[in-house]
C-alpha cells in the first residue's frame, strides 16, 4: 500500500484537506504544504504494517470502504494508506 503522512493532530483540519491530499498526493519522499499542514509521500508500506498498527491502543484506525483506503491516526500524524496501482488493477 502507498502511504501518505499528514502531520496534524487536528481531525477537523485533516478532514478539510483530505480530498485535496488525495487529488494531488505528494510523490515518494516529497513534502508539500496544504493549508499550513505538511503532507509527505512516505512510499509503500507492507500490509503487515497496518496489522501491527491496528492492535496498538494509541492508534485510531478508520477505513473508507468505497475506495479501500485505510487511515491511521496516532500522535500528531494521520497516515493515509492507499492501494498501490497493482492492487487496484487486481480488483
């Protein structure tokens, strides 16, 4: 899965910029700023990463079923995990 990190702990602000992040995501290892929030292309993460994070009590896990997007929130960061291109083609 491709991961995008959004550095804020403000859920309302995250919600406001979420679609904007998905429309023009940063490239891997690229940082962009949207409405004062740093957004980073974190590259690919293995499926096991999500499984490991899911069991941690300090991590909030949200899923957007329609687009198969996982959102992990912990500390001061939201991680948007998107299916990689290969996974989208397989569906």
